[in-house]
């Protein structure tokens, strides 16, 4: 459902801040302003641009609601448009949990690179070494597919979410009947292996969720515990990400949360214009490729910590942004985008039934933006580009 004429709301909260009443709502910026009217006006202008871009994003996605969270140094801004729940009509809250989809991959890649730095595994390791016999048949050979190729999506492995039967049951018109089905990681890999590879390992680039399902299994094999536990111990607890979790097969979302809406799962499909509530589902179909639940604030904290070198030693962090093998398209869990103003940002997006999210930041994590809509995807890439420009391209 389009946002229509609902006014965006701006929220922020830190003591010693100036709250200025705007037509769109209110913004609070940490730190004393004193009499610096010019500084306050520039901040309000940036906030206006951010708010307008969030509203356009919701309209482009035909989403009930959208939200964005930005941070630069100690200054944070949170903007929303529309609603978190069509029944209650409440706005999206700053602490709301949501499904983060493929942003999960950044967490998994970070753990893999930590293990590499510790000497537990090598990126040149073939999949066969850690998962013997799993990647075989129909043109696949696990002795030729390396962990490096999984991280960079250069393995050539078919993307299991594009298997017609699984896609129909998990994301399409069969969603209602199969929304609570449990699927194991190995079952997902087998769905991919029913199809021929896209290309020989290392000879091309194509994004494949199968790559990260396999990496989750590798982490489990070398650590002796589920990949989610490794992420929790190595990232979530050390950073205090209290709103981030891995549901496994649990159907619901932790509170607080809004609702999630999907056009793809509607009886008439995406072209019908209808939205159905898909908040409750079994996320095992996403697994290490996209099951994580989080908040915009937690994702901000994680990406800043990652790009500041708090989670990886220098060589491994530089590797994350090395796109040489994909000719600039994808690194080791992060991808770049160069904005019209010349700024390059790094991050990842994610889509799962009823939720689209993206986190991105400048090098070093100085400026960070996270945003989301409570539908499956953003219909107009231009709306995302305008939001990115509003956050990262300075004017005035």
C-alpha cells in the first residue's frame, strides 16, 4: 500500500540537543548549538532532504512504511514515513526488529575472515576439504570451488532461491501453504545442485545465496558449533547488539516489531497490487544467506565497528573491500557504490519476504546510513540513489 499523504516523523533522542519543529516532524541533534544559527539551518536542510527521500522510498516500494537511520560522529538522525502496521497505524520505531535478509552475509563473511586471520582456515581451501562429498554432480566439483570464490560469488554455483519449486513455495504463491516449512542447509544446497553451474569456478561473477549457505556449513565444521553461535560469540555480544538475533526455525519476531508485507506472496502475485501480511514465517530457507533479525541502530553499530577495524585486522579488512576478482562489483561480503557526487560507499542490501534493508557507509565508517521498507523490495532504484545522495552528498 502506498504511503499516500501520511506525514513522515523524525525522531532522535539525546540530552543537550536542539529540537526544532519542522513541517515533517522533529529532529534532535546531540551537542550544544549555542547561537550557531547557520549550523542549525544546514542541519535542518540535510534533515529535510533525508525525510523527503525516505518518503519517496516508501512510495517507490509501494510500502506501508519506510525508515532510515544515519550517523556521523556523535550525531544521529532517524526518519520514518508511513506506518509499521496497517492495523494500528503506528509509525516505525527506532528499536523495531525486522528481518535483515542478505545483510546476514556481511556477518558471516566477517567471521570467515576472522577464522582466516587466526589460521583456522585458508581462503584457498576447497569446499571439499571441509564439506566432503557435498558439492558434486551435474558439472560440480567441490575440489575446484574455494572459500574465496564463495565469499566473492565467483563460484559459479546455481542460486538455490532460483529453483522454481523452492521459489514458488518460499516466496511466491505457495508461500501460504509452505511458510512454516523447515529446510536444512544441505537441502538448500541440493536444490541448487539440481541445476547446472552458471560457469566454471573462478571464471565469472554471479551473486548466489548458495555460496553463503556453504560458508555457514564451513564455519560450523571448523568451529564445532552452528554458524549463528559463532556470529553471536564473535560479533553480537562483543558489540552489544541487543536487537540482533538468529531465529533458526522460530516463526515470529522479537518485540518490538511492526508487520511485514509482501506483494510476491499475494494470490495474484506481484502484479496484482495487493499486499499480504507475511510477518510470521520459518526463516530456515534463508539460513546463513539471510535469516538474521536486527535493528537499524544495531546494523549502524556493526558496520561502523567493522570499517573502523574493530572486528578484523588490517589485511582482512582491506580484503573485504577488494573487488579485483569481480571487476568492481563485489568484495568479500561488501559491495561498493559510487554516488553522483563522487562519494563511494560500502555495504550490503537484503531482501526476504516482507522486508528490504540496506546498510552502507563511507570508508572508515565515518558516515553510515541504514534504511528499510516493510515490503520485499524497492521498485525504483532511483529512489534508493536519492536517499543515498541525501545522506552522503553534502549541499549547503
